[in-house]
């Protein structure tokens, strides 16, 4: 078994143990579900942060090798962008991180994206997401990044709930790459 397969297996184990729950919940989309995945519970563990950084970096390097930065909608993408950026630096192939706000900053510069100072206009970037359900958060991050002058190469998520999000993102002209789907948690 190679290191990437071991890392993927271990990350799935952590997500299953720490982040996955079988219970009724109302999602941010307003839909009701019988399971919930809170990836922050895993992403904020040291080991989870490390594994997410390695695996998402590998995916970005493979599918969007031109990318110079990674980021997405706060709060779900924040630890992912941090993990990928740190891991890329340690691998001597640094990618900057950025954070897309849900609303513009209410004071100071009123900016939508933190980290823009490190990026040139037209910079190629990858959008990160923790869990994709309808794709609304991913699409919001893509749209805002584009409005701020960034060139989005694709979206990368930890988990696809298989509830239409992939189709919505791909209908916008962007590819969605995921490490896991609901089938990894609910066979």
C-alpha cells in the first residue's frame, strides 16, 4: 500500500470517527438529512489537518497544476486552505491561501477576500470546500473569486453528499474533484 492510499484510508477513518453522525439534521441548504458530516472536527485535529493538506494538495497538483493559491468560503474552507498552503510550503511548492467572506468586511477596506494582496489579477486558483450538498457554497466562492479577478481552475472538496452539488458546480463550467462521497460513509 502506497503512502497516498494509507493517508486516504486514515483520513476516512478520522472523518468517520470524528465527523460523521447518523441523525436528523437540517443542512445549510435548508434540506433535512438523516446524516451529518462536520469536517471541521477532523480538520482541526493535528493529524487531520496534516492528512487533508497532503491529500488535497496532491489533488490540486494533479488536476489544477497551474494554481498559485487555494481558498474558499469561510468557515468550512478555512482550515482546508491553511492545511494545503502549509503542506505546499513544506513540499517547497508553495500555494498561497485565501478566504472568501460571506459578506464584505464591514469596516476598513470592505474586502470580500482575505489574502488578495498576495495574488495578481487573473491568478489561477483552486476553490476548496469541506462538504458539497447543493453546491451553493462552492458556487458562491467561485463567483466571488471570479468577481475579484481570480481565474478559477476547479473546485476540490473533502466530501460530496451526492445531492446535486456536483451537477450544479459542473453546470457552471467548473470541475468538482472530491476525496470522498456519501458512499464512503453509508454503503
